[in-house]
C-alpha cells in the first residue's frame, strides 16, 4: 500500500517583483495511514503553504506530490475539487463556517458537493454533529455558538465526508487554552479511532501531543521524528535566535 | 438559498432590480397603450366603413366636373370593384323649426348612403330613389334634431325649414352617441337632387364610394383615379382618399412609433442588466472567502457558477415579475383614464418581458459567476 501523503523535493516559490520568496524550499515528507503528525514552525516558516499543498488547495512550483499513490500535479481545478471532497477534511484556525447557513447546512456542504441525496446529507451531517456533541444545535447559526463550539462544528464538517486525511491549520489558535485542550483531546480521540491527522501549530506544547513532529524553518524541514526529540531542536533554535 | 441571499440585502437587491422593473414596466405599458390606441383608431375607422372611398373635386370649371349620372355610369361599368356611390353635397344655412332657429348643415345623398355608412333608420324610412327622381323636399334627421325640435318620437310627418324651404321629416336615425349638437347624432339628410337645386344647380364636388373588396383597394382606387383623370384631366383638381389606405398608413406609423418606444425601454433593460452585473461583481468580491470555503469543501466550478447565475437570474426574475405587475396595473389605469377603455396587457408581451428579464439576469450574471468559479481556492481563503 502506498503512503497516504508523499512529498518529494517540493518547492513553492512566490515571485515578488525581482525577488523570490521560497515559502517551501525542497521539502520531502511521507505520511502513512493512521499517523498523527504535527508540523511546527515559527510564523512565516511555510507551515500553511505546506498544508495547502497537502490539502490540494495549492500546487507546488516544482517537485512531486502523490496523494494515496496518485500524482496530482496535473489535475484540473475541478479534479482537485473532487480530491478535496473525497479525501480531505479541513479544520481552519478561523473555523470558516458559512455565517448564513445553519450548523446542519454547514456540515452537509461537502456531502452536497459529493452529490448525496438530501436525506443522506442530513443523516450523515447529523451523525457527524452528534459525534462532536452538537446535535441539539443543528438548527443554530454559527454566530449563536461559542468559539469552541464553532471549532467543533468545523471538525464535524471535516469528518462528514469520511476523509482519508484530516488537515488542521492552527485549530486552537483562536481558542482559549481550556477549549483548545478540548479540541486537542478530540483530535487525539479521532487519531485513536484510526484517522490520519496532520496538525499545524507554532506552539511546542500542542505539537508535543502528536506522535510525530515535523519542524519547518524557512521552508526547510529541520527535524522529523518523535515528539520528544523535537524539544532539543526547539531549544537549539531558541539559542540560535538569542545569538 | 439564492432567495435568502437576496433577502439578506433587501435594499441593495431592490435597487438592483429597479432598472429591470422600470424597463419591463415601460415595455408592457408602451405595448399595451399603443395597442389600445391603435385598436381604438381602427374601431373608429371601422365605424366609418373601411371600404369607403371619398372623392373631392376642387375644380369649378364647367368642363372639369363629374355629374352624378356620369358617376353612376362609371359604377355600372365597374361592378366588380365598386358596390355603390353617393354624391355628398353640403347645404349650409339656417335650420328653422317653429321658434327654434339655428345654423346647420344638411347633406344631400343618394338612397344607398345609409347602407354605405351603416346608418340605421329607427323610425320611418331613409331617402328613396323616387325622392331623388322627384326632387322631393323630404329629410331624414338624427336624434339631436328629433329631440331638439320635436321631442322624442314626435318627429315623423313634421316639417322644418332649411334656408327657408320646408322639408317633411320622413325618417329618424338610430341614436349613435349622446344626441348632442355636433355629435354623430347631429345630421340632416336630403335627396342629392334637392340639394343640387338648393345650391343653385352647382356642380357636385364630393362623392362617397364603397369598394367591393378591401384587399383590392389599391387596384380599385387606381381605376377610380384613371376615370377622374379622364374627366378632369389634372391630378391637382381632385383627391381620392380611401379609408383602408388611411388605416394602413396609420397602422404602419403606429407600429414604427411603438418600435422606437420599445427600443428606448429596451435601453432601460440594458442599464438594468448592467446594474445586475455590477452588483454581482461586488457580491463576488464580498463573498470571495465564502467561495474559497466552498471550493475547499469540494465545490466544482459549475457549482459556484450555478450559485451566482441562479442568484442573478432570481434577482432579475423577481424584478421582471414586479415590473409586469406594475406595468399591467399602470396600463389598465392609464387605459381607463386616457383612452376610456379597458386595456389588457397582451399575454405575448408578458411572456416576452418575463423571458427577457430572466435572460438578462443569466446573461449579465454569467461574467461575474465565471469570475467567482475561477477563483483560486487558496487566494479566496486568504482574502479578508
Ligand atoms: N500568496 C503569497 N504571495 C507571496 N508570498 C507568500 C504568499 N503566501 C505565503 N507567502 C510567504 O511565504 C512564506 C510562508 O508563509 P506561510 O506558509 O503562510 O507561513 P506560516 O503558515 O508558517 O506562518 C511567508 O514568508 C509568506 O510571506
Ligand atoms: Mg499559517
């Protein structure tokens, strides 16, 4: 079985007038099914760019990206949309729920685009909301919920389509530490249930809760291994910054 | 869902619709009012008889004239084209009856005139052939004279004086309008032979003819003109007017006027369409993030396209319906007020107006929708 995510020597280069910004500068990364990977790095290090490429929201400037063994570099806009719909679930820092839709409608959206019938959409969206403990709020608008509840609703939306990979970009970034912990516990539970999770964060203590940590600095991977080993690298970086 | 979005920005949606509403209403109003006006004019001409042809002779010379006898002869030779003819001789002067005395006009006509002009005699009879032969001093009057001089139902057998000559009333016409002076009911008909005598044996300068077939009116008038040319010699000295040709001319004129007006209303529709395009472009920009979220969840280009095209279509469709309702109400109201008749906006114009408004929404919504659909999901997500 091929690895779920396989990045090989991936570059993402933005041209800013005459100068070039290497947001990703030759990244190679493999993630297998069932892993819980945290991608950590300082602001501007290229984490989001990396997640966007893994999430098929963006394409690399060079390098290959195989998702579940298939090279997606030449996919059209619509083909990428289908891949996102079938294989990927996103959790964003800003929740990104549509404010004018109810929670149920929000969670059903990926199922709508998957072409499921109205009843199936409703049934699966409700099941997904139940899983995050928001079944009673199904008819509410996002603005009627707390931040933690909104983030749980966005997790329900990510889960609704039974994706192969769940991508979370700073999911706790907008939450206080207690609700942030709740969300982390929930992600760990999903991991135990067999889901593959890629978590992006700049916070060492959150990254430490993953089983594998990938540290990115200036678009390059500087560490890839168990969470414990990253602490040393993190300290080295701090020391380097202090010089 | 499109409805929800439109409702969420009611004022803006309404302002956007305004162009469409005004355009559609204008088209409906113009088409129905012009239709009503044309109909009314046509009806009016129909009453006068669409197959009538009037001949006016302007020459006074003794050699350049057409006698009634010559006219009847011409008619006999052209039985396939002409139904009937009547001289039309005005005798103006004072009409006196008892103590009543007023200025007025009597018209000298033939026995066929009533049929030609679709006049119905209610009491008594119309002028007869024998009256013409005998140069009888008899007259047929309208209900104005009946009521003014004699009182309703009392006119038959009574006499009145036209320029001092005593005439016996032998018939009263059916009431056409409201029996007032100057209306269609203000009329005195006398035998044309008597009228010629009253006018001191002057020549007959006006005739009315009826054509057999309206559709051959051009040919019919051509034959008539040829005859008059022969008799009078100079085209400047006579005039032939056919009702049918006048109606045709009028209809053509009304139609071209309508086309111009509808084109002007069409410009308003165009402006309305551009308004929709503008507001949709704003809407796409405002909802860039929403589009990004939808695309990240797997929306394909056609899904996003549909969403915006349906929204634009709905806006202009609602605008179209409001415009149709508004336009219909105004047409009915204006029809009552201006033309004093009930104008129903035509079903065709309503269907066309509706189709046009939907097409405008979809047409002008297409470009913004395409722009939305082609947004790069990552740029859209990052947009604030
Ligand atoms: N669309 C873009 N145009 C130009 N530069 C960009 C763009 N997106 C990201 N970058 C640059 O790429 C680098 C990495 O950005 P990002 O992946 O968002 O970092 P992180 O998520 O780790 O904070 C930054 O220096 C950023 O300025
Ligand atoms: Mg980021």
